[in-house]
């Protein structure tokens, strides 16, 4: 199980170590991070630590995948796609031989069987690969026409490139850029007023600078890691499928674990615990892009939530803080 968690936390970081170092800050004596708790009264209580900046945007990393999964379900409700549709239907410009076998749902679950040629290209020539200006479909055809040894849907394989396919599908179905799709189907209805998507680096006149290396976000990987947010908004994202009026079928789809060893469902993890006879379906998400790390958890049974972000790369600290919150809330030890 641990290897799957590490894959999630370090997936983009694997690329980062080969990329050009970003301009950083001097490392602080005290760890710098920002954490937010959603309490029983419905209040979001945010606490910055060290040089952490309250209300500033941090890269959300792979939590972006969950946002794009919610967007996919919204487009399905609009009749613009179905999660059961194949790439042959959703992305007719894709040239891979398994286009008629791989479904959108398999992509969202990281069970597509598509081999990640992007990572191989980055390892061979990071500078040239990251400098390429490609559409999501172009990236899919350039890096995603090879396959692993598994059949589509057979195995959990955490591939960043899956999310270039997802982005291409969403943009084609909606006939809109991914930034607008996320604004309309996720950020606005979830009440995420302080969140946005980005390409390259964090937006704004005074963005949080990473203490260490970071991958400039390619325009075709917004669904992999191109959401910028605050910890309070990350809780709002996880809470959104459990708000009044959200379709029950879509909520169940988001939390249905397809890969038990990794707890992976659609675009992120859901962990199930039974406490005093009550089953808690804990939304448990994490993200990483080099020095930017994020973790978020939400328990729909109690309505309590927690999120923490940093620009210093200390994923272990964030894991311990989030697991500690779960222990304090439910009395459950998370060790994997």
C-alpha cells in the first residue's frame, strides 16, 4: 500500500528532480505551512506557521485530478459524455490501437493501461520535453500510444499522462478550455472563491515561491496538477459532493474504491473506517509538485475537514498532521 501512497505524493516530483531548479527562498528554521480546520460549527479556522501565508495560493498538485473528476461527472449530467464511453468516441483524434477499449472511467481511476511515455521522455531530455508546446491531444498522441502489460481496467497504474487524456476529453466535450470548465463546474458551485487553474507557475503579483525545485506546469497537464488553491478551499472541494442537491449517483461514483490496495476511487482516494458501528467514508486526497505539497481530508459523517499546504517539500510533516487530525477526530490510526 505504501508504494501507492508514495506514487501519489511524489509522482510529479519525480519529474521535478530532472527539471531546472526554480527560484526559491532561503529555508526557514521553522517549518512553513498553512493548515485549515472545518469545525463542527461550520467555521473554517486557518492557521499559518513559519513563513506560511494565509489566503495565498499554493499548488494543489494531484488534488487537481479530483477536481477534473468532478468536472467529468458534471459534463456527464449535461449529456456531453459518459464515463463508460471509450477514447474512440470521446477523442477520435487519438491514434492509439486501444482507443476502442479504454474508457474515461478507467482514465479517472488510473487503470487505463496506457504507458507513460511522457515520463520516459522527461528522463531522457527534461529540458526539451518540458519546453514543448502541445495541446492535450497532441501530448496524448506523442507520449501515450504505448501500453503496459495489463489490459484496460485490469490494474492500478499511477500515470500522469492519463490526465492529459482526461483534459483533452473534457475540453472537446465542453468545447471550452479547461480553466473555464473548472470555474463553471467545480470552483463556483463548490464555493471555492480563492481557487483557480494555472499554467507555468502560480498566478498573481506576489505568488508563493517554492523552497526547492518545482515543475513548470505544462498547459496539457492542468488536470494532473494545475489547480492553485488555499487549504480552506481544498476542504470545500472535498465537501462539495456531500452538499445538498449533489446527485447521489455521482457522489457514490466519486467514493467507490476501484483499487483497494491504494484506496483509489475517481481522481483520488477514499478510506473507509468503522468507528462504534458507524462507517466513515473519509475523502483523503494528496498532491505534490516538487516543493509544493498538499493534503486534505473530509469526513461526510461528521462534517469535519482538514487541509494543509506547504512550499517547502516536507511531505512527511503534512502526512503526520493529516493523520493526526484523523486520529483526534475518529480515534483511528493511519499507518500506510
